[in-house]
C-alpha cells in the first residue's frame, strides 16, 4: 500500500521560490534591464517550474492562493535592483541557482506524491519543478540554456527528486527526506560547477570525409 504523505508546509514553497526568484532578478540586473523586467524575471523564474508542475497535476498553481509568494518575489527583485551588482559575489547566480534547483526538485517530487501522483511520474515532476524556471529565465535572457550544455544540471535535479521520493516512500520524516535530497542535489551540482563535471556528448555521428 502506498503510504499517505502529508501536504507540504507552504513556507517551503515560498523559500524555494525566493531562491529561484533571486537568480532571475540578478540575471536581469546583470543585463542592465529596467525594474519591470527585473521583477518579471524574478516572477517567471521563481514560479515557472512549480506552475508547470501544478498544471500537469491538475491543481491551481501554488502561488495563486499564497499571500506570501508575490511579496517575496517582489522583495527579491527589489534586492537585485537596489543592491549594486559589485556587492553580489561573482558566483552567486550559479550557486543560488544550484540551491534553487536542488530544493525545488525535492519539493516538487514531495508535492506530487502528496497529491497522489505515482512515484515515477512524481520524480519527473520534481525535475520539471527544479529545471523549468531556470530554462525560461535563460531563454528570455537570450543566453545559452543550461539544458543545452553538458554540465551536470538535470542530473542533479533528478538526484534530488528521486532521493526525496524514495525517502518519503520508505517512511522517513518529511523534513529529513527533503533535507537529504536537497543537500545531495546541491552537492552534485556544486561539484559540477567547481570541477566542470560533464556528461559525455553523443558521438555516433558519421565522420565528415572532408
């Protein structure tokens, strides 16, 4: 019998949204965009993955009924706008994105399970939750999406998502399961950032005789 899983505390969704919203706002700020654009980037990055997850599950997007998500997104946009870029560490965007990726992937899988989604689709939805916001951000900014680079990114999201789902189904406490899963994904993504760990590229194309 599939265990009954508790619904996630709303604060966790808000925390994950804040981290991802900051990455979107900082990218727009680095591109010298207006405040409206900075705020829009914060919004679509912060809620993009979770919104797609909720639409696929068939429930209202998590942020529409929350009194906290929109103010938190606005706060991240204001922070990126008013704090000079030179005060943000050079690698903050990458590391904040890594934290958001790992956290949201674990949260996404946990929420999908809590809403009755089967384990394997729940893991996929965890990956969607962690990756889609960042992909939308990069596409809007006109920069190469991390999805099209060989660095470990989706792999880290899959690790967080799968570990969280497995731990919850095994009966671990929710907080412990989320913590272990998010930490594992963050460590893997961090290792990829520091040591440039990449997946092998497809190499079975025919050799050009010229």
